[in-house]
C-alpha cells in the first residue's frame, strides 16, 4: 500500500552485466524506501554501483531482478515524472536556456497555453538565478550556468521525484558551493522527493535528510543509513560550526575510510578520469 513513507520503494534490486568471464553482479539485494518529500543521498566509493542504482530508478536501465515502485506504480522505463540531472546537462546547443527548459514543460503540460508554459519556464530560470541569461544559448553560458539550466529544467517538469547523479562533479569548487546553495533553496521551496548520488560528504550532509552509504561492489548493497537531523532552512556556515555536524560527517567518513582499502574485484568506472566536455561544445551530455 502506498503511504508517504514508501513513496519510492526499491525492493531487492539486483543488477548484473554480462562480461567475457560471465555475468558480473554489481548491485545485489539493494533495499530502500524513500518518503515523499525526502532528500536522500547515495554515497560510496567510485565504481560501487551508485549510478547503476540511479539509472534503474530513472528507468534508463532494467533491473536484473527486484523492482522499483514510485508512487504506487512499478517503474518500467524513462519518463518525465522523474527529473534527471547528470554531471553535465544535455542542452540543445542551438536553443536558448528558455527554449531548452520549454521543451520539457511542453512535454508535461501540452494543453497549457504558450504564455502559461512560458511563465513556468521563466519562474524556474529566475529561481536558479538566470533571470538575465534566459535568452542565451549554452555556448554563451559557463558550466555552472548550464547546470543551473539543468536544475531549472528538472524542477520545471514538476516531476514526482528528482534524480541527481553527481550534479556538481564537473564544476570548480566555488561554483560547486554556489550551486549547492541554489539546489538547497529551490528544493526547500518545492520539497520534492529526491535521490542524489555524490561522493562529497559535505554536499550530502548539507542537502539530505538521510545519507545512504553503499558497500563496495561487487554485489553492493545498502551498508548504513545516517539520518541528518538538522532543521531546515539550513545555513552552511552555521551548520559547519556545530559539533553535531562534525559527528555526522565523522560517521560518514569513517564508513568510507573503513572501505577505502578494499579493492573491488571488477573493473571500476573512474568518474574523475572522464574528460570534461569542452566549453561551448555541442550537446554536452
Ligand atoms: N553498462 C555496463 N556494462 C558493464 N559494466 C557496467 C556497466 N555500467 C556499469 N558497469 C560496472 O558497474 C560497476 C558500477 O558502476 P557505476 O554504477 O557507474 O559506479 P559508481 O556510480 O558508484 O561510480 C562498475 O564496475 C562498472 O564498471
Ligand atoms: Mg557514478
């Protein structure tokens, strides 16, 4: 039965990929319930299977076994009821920020008038701080600004949930902090159910209600879950000065450190080794 506490229900999720040596089971028996309006982060070592889990929730990849139920319906493919934000937003280079966001809004609100659709687009672009860049094309925007468009686009869909895969992983440290604030602000206005993959412990604590730590793969699953007890709205500086913040941070770091020496026995995808797309490149996905 659907209740607010199991808005997203991930049940015994397992994913195997074929390899020349036979199937490699990356994720096995992953179980998690996410409440309606909850922000959950998924952290774990590179290659443990975080993106694999997220892409199954997005419906971009099929579980080998187990299932995912969102708002009472089993996920069986991608759809605009899930707003997805990847490391680099996939923006159409010949279209302005406005038109890129409009594309999504037209998909979910086909019967709204052009003016109504435009108002939604403007609202979200303003909310992410792009009021002055609405009519700029991706090539005229910095990486951080492009990611702001990506965030606006995801929220503008009014999806059932947000899925974010290391959304700030390609940005410089300062822009990353700025965008965390933007996400925190926009999220706090809409309280959308969210699952975010990150390997940044501070980012996870700042944004989340709970942090889910995954064990190292293969056969990765939920290791520990840490509740982030801080009231919202949250202020980074104030939060970081508290001993409670240190406690949560230490708990996460010690989980990761304990597992840092364990080498996964299947090849990993090293996110950091992937080349960043050139500024102003064509479709940046
Ligand atoms: N399409 C695929 N085919 C084969 N192996 C894959 C595929 N996608 C991911 N993997 C493997 O699954 C493991 C987990 O990958 P991933 O979910 O990207 O890790 P993370 O996001 O935690 O860094 C890695 O060992 C990776 O090589
Ligand atoms: Mg990943």
